C-alpha cells in the first residue's frame, strides 16, 4: 500500500473515518460507566429488553420510552410531545417501530419516559424553543476535535522526518546528491566529491526543534480534549495542563464536580426506573460501574500529582504513617516521664508507676492549692509594699511641711 492509499479512505488522515471511530469510542466509554441490574421476579416480562440499546439511545438522544408490547417490556425511541404539562414537559411519547408497531404512550399510564438528566425533560420551554437533549452534541464536538487533532499529529510526525532540503542546479547534480545521501545512510564513513559539485549543491537544514515542540503541544491537546470530556460526564481525569504539582484545592474541586455529575445522571435514570417498577411491578436499578466507583469516590490514596499524573505510593504512605505513630508514641512517653517527675517532686514518696486517675486529680488539686497560696502571698506582699509607699509619702510630706 503506497502513501496515497494510506492517507486516503480508511487512513489516519481521513477525517470521516477518524470522526466515526472517536464517536463510537466515546459513546462506548459513557455506556460502560453505568450498569443496569434487573432483579425482577418475572424475568419473562423483561427478557427482551436490550439494555445496550437502551443506554446508547438514552445517552445520545436524552430520552427513551419503556413500554410494553405483547406482554413484554421494550425500550423504544420516538418523539416526545403532546400537550405539555404546567412545566412545558411532554406528556405523550409517539413510537413508530417497524417490527413492534406504532403506539402513543401516555407518560406514567402505559409507559414511562426516562430522561438522561433532569434538564432533558424540559425540551419544550414557554417560548416554544426546542432544546437539544442528551450527550450527542458533546460527543460529536469532542470526536470532531480529536479527529482533526490526530491528523495534525500525523502531519507533524511526517514533517519531523525531513531534516534538510537539498538544492541543485540540474537533474544530474540532484541525482549525484541523492546518491551521496543514500551512501551516507548506508553507513559509508566518507564521500569524495568534485569541487564543482560541492559548490552547486546546497544543504538547508530545517528547524526540527519547532517540529518537536508542536508535536508535544498537539499530544498534550489530545489528552486535554479527552480528559475534559470525561470530566464533563463525571469520570475522573486530570484536565489541568500543568507540569508542576497540583495543589489540593484543585484536586478537591475536580472530585466534587465529578460527584455532582454522577449524581445528576444516576438520579434521573433511577427516577425513571422507579416509575417503571411502580407501573409494571419490576425491580430495575442502575449503579455506577464498580471499576470506576473506587477511583471516583474514594480519594484516600495519595493526592500527589506530578506532570499531570497521579502517583500512588503505598510504601511511602505506610512509612509516613509509621513515622507518625513513632512520633506520637515518643511524645506520649515524654509526657508521661515529665508527669512522673512532677509527681516525685510534689509528693516525695510516690511510686513512679502509680498513674491512676485519682492520684492525677489529687495532684491537680494540690497544684491548685499551691497556686492559690502563692497568689495570696503575692497579694500580701503587694499590700505591704503599698502600705510602705504610703507611709514614706506621709513622712516626706511631714518633712516638707517642717521645712516650710
């Protein structure tokens, strides 16, 4: 396969194929984040439900209808509409399935409309605007950016191979120059050239450093686009393009945002399933994929991030914990020794191993009594000093009066 065919349809430079790949890849990532558990007693009623079909259309369209056909539950796509309620939400879901047939579902009566998020239920506003629902726009925009960027990365990779341009005045000189370059790449350590050929052939080296810098920026941009998409749907991924360490506030704000996004989607799905369970007597639940749950919710691991990457080192964490325990133990031992020394000075004959609560309370009371005695002594001394000062002042006044 030559380079023209490689860069054509199906190649890395084909935008359409790249877009379709990334669109499917991103959709699969979102679908795999949620697991639907069917614990209904009557499995025959829900056995025909294709939950992959349900999740894909719910995520992309923002709504889907669960209703029954021939005593079987089916997820069906269609058009929400009918006369809106007081909050301009649709009340009727029109289905036109080529196999199952056509049906108008009254929400909550003979079927339930399930929404991807709570805002998707408000597609019809008071000003007759129809808002886009689901994650289709987000997935499509992200797939477009990734498709364009992967082509740019490939172009920079190809450009990085060209290290220099060689100019010549004639075809013969060009052939001679190319022959010399091939011998050099083959490993020949020297070349003998005519002087006129040296004057006619000019080598113009390219600035390869800028090519490498652009390639690095494009790779970082590629990772940032993916990370920002995952953050939007509630999957932890660092989208802060910093090469230094992230501070705790940045990490905590990301984790809080993730939990809110997950709660928004889960709440809307489960709300729809609760209506289905009540209407049909089923028991359908939705949960987060356990593979993501520990990483999303449990942030007890190391929060140190370097170059935008998380480094979890259990050994370092254990060493820190052990050092903390040793320090706390030594501090408690030092405190106990100081307390024993004070008790020996106060009582004189107290045993060193006696550390009962009663003895400590007695020591505190004795210390309080000693402090009170000291305060009384200090007050007495201050009163005596004040009396002496007053008497001295009276003597000085008498002397002054006699002198006058």
